C-alpha cells in the first residue's frame, strides 16, 4: 500500500534562512510519481513539482529545490533564503499509475508540514 | 494555464438542507475530477473519483447517496451534499486531471476549495 510520511508537523524559521521539508514514501511499484503542493492560508493547493520515479535528477526552480533519493525513498524539498510568503502548509504526495486504473490514479497525501517564516 | 475554480467558496446552511458545490476546469478539459475533504489541520482525504459521463467511484467509507457526484462535461463536476448535518462541515476541494499531452496527464490541479458549515 502507498504511504507518505512527513515527519515534520511544524517548522518555524527566521526569514532568509534555508529550510528543508522531508518526505518519505512507501510503494510497491517501480513506476510512480511524486508531487509537492503548497497550501497557503487561503486554502488553495498550488502545484509545485511532479517527479517521475525514473528521473532521479535533482531539480531547482528559483529558490526551490528538490532532492529525490530512490535509495532512501525520500523526496525532500528545500527553500533557500526563505520569505514570509513561503509560509504555508506543504504536502508531499504519491501516485501509482496502474493499467487497471489508468487515468484514475489516486494521490496519497502526507499529513503536511506547516511552515512559518518569521519576519 | 491549468486553472480550476470552485463555487461557492463558502457556504453556511441549516441542518437537513442540500448543498451543491461546482468544480470547473477553466482552460483545459478534465477527463477525471477528484473530490477531497479536509478537516482543520489535517491532510486531504480522497472521497471519490469521477470520470466524465460515467458514475463516480467512491472511496471506502464514503456514502455515495449522501455525497452525489455528477461529471456531466469535460469541464464541470458537481458534488451535492444531501441532507447535510454538522458533522459534514469541512473544507471540500476538487481537483482536475488534464486530458492531453500539454499539461501532463498525471498532474492534478486543485480548486480553491469550498468551506461548508452546517448549523
């Protein structure tokens, strides 16, 4: 069964500090997708990144970077030089495409990490 | 691109009434839409998966007669909470999975959510 663990419930850092959000997943399959979503106080989930299980290259997008380590089943998210606008709940999620339910892949979410950036 | 809207954003109703929530993909066609429920400070729990033109698939424990889902077109899905009770108060979020290559077929884009309060 799929499982996503975000062990950090809440994190607070001072503005401009770097912060890493951890995500560990469990899956039986060799093909899967990993996601990160941001949920600001307004409630809307904002898509940040999707990573294919066959692509272990780390990715950088501005102040955001992601470290995918298949060997440890982790997909960690780092924010560099944090800003107050980064304050939100961040969810890591996993989906497993299967032939039997192709097109209906479900997302399994972690419990989220509430990040607070202190000005 | 990939904008999903929900209406209403907030609704307060009396116990026993029915409430309809609309989810629309504004700039893409969504063959599949998902409905989630989120309690305060908790993760998203998938309620059901709906495909255009067919019956929704409900997750275990979700009453299909209470949470009616209709996916009549490639851009609209509705969730009707019938005979709502205070325990149905929650944040309901829909997502849409894009059909076609450009947006990536494995990414769900989320609506802004609907906060339902049943008195």
